[in-house]
C-alpha cells in the first residue's frame, strides 16, 4: 500500500490507466515522480500540480545512464524513490531496482 510517506516513480506508458493511476496518487498527496521519453506526455499531468508533490523528468527508460540521472534528480527534489510503478514494463534490467530505497 502506498502512503503519503512514499515517493513513487511512475513510468508513463501513454495509457489512460496510467494517467488515472497518477491522478489517484496526486489526489492522495503522494509525492509522485513521473518519467517519459516524451515531454508531451508529461506536460498534461504536471499542469496545475502542487509544487513539491509532483515532479517530471524526460528520460529514456531503456538508457541506463538516463535512468541513473533520473533517480538522482528525483532524490534531490522529492526524496528517495520508495515505490516504482512501471505498468508498461519500460524500465530495463535491474538498474532501477538498485536505486529504490
């Protein structure tokens, strides 16, 4: 169960299901980091979001260096990631898991 103490990283996959998931997290005051390889996918979810609650990073989830940098940036902004939600299974390898708190 995710709580407001968590920092959740959501890997966007372009589906309405994932957008609904993000809205639910934000509505429940869960610190939420969003990532996509497309700024066009991030912007609608960031519009009107409370500062300090939602953070977006454009990154290619299949590029290990970009994934490393993603976790650094989220950690500096929201805190260490405690939960990774990747409905489309876009993150590759165990690299992301090694970053989660």
